[in-house]
C-alpha cells in the first residue's frame, strides 16, 4: 500500500468505524456522566441555559445527547439518528455557551462536532446493530 494512494481497504474502513464510534462515544461519556450524576442528585443545579428552556431541561437535553445517544452510537443502534442530538449539542456549545470564549475553549466541542458529522456521513459501518436493520 502506497502512502500516496487514494484507495482504501473496505474491511479496514469498517473496523476503523467500529473503533472510531466506540472511542468517540466513550470519550463523550466522560463529559456526560458527571452531568447525569448532577441531574440525579438532590443538589441545586447550576448549568448554562443557552436556549432559555430552563436549567433542568437544558441539563436533561445535554445528558440525553452525551449519555443516551453515546450509548446508542457505541452499539451502532440508529447511529445517524443518534448523532443528530450530539451535533446540535456541540453547535450550541460552540456558538452559544462558548461564543465569547477563546478558540481553546471551543476546540474540544469542534473536534466532537467533526467526529459526529463524520459518523452522520459514513454511518456506523458493518460491525453494528444498524447493519441488521438494513437487511
């Protein structure tokens, strides 16, 4: 295989999509899990409300995207549908929550956004539950 070739091995693509979606979602779970714990706690909730829906609703939507949707993406269940809330969450984080912040504050959300858009375009790959729904 030449480093300058534009060809790819389809089998490796599907293996990479498996690892990519698992790792991307596992990393996101490290952000979502503390939010879930905060949502379930009896303590007063302090969380940004960029859309004006209320702190509790904003936190619940973030938990849904970062925890529930991440678990769906890990399993490869309705992957393209599951990344849509994640894309929306990252867009809100970049352009509303961190709007006035430096690029360094927005960088992680941008990287996640790129990852989720990649999964929206490519799908979950052959090694997923989605594959069985296609049959």
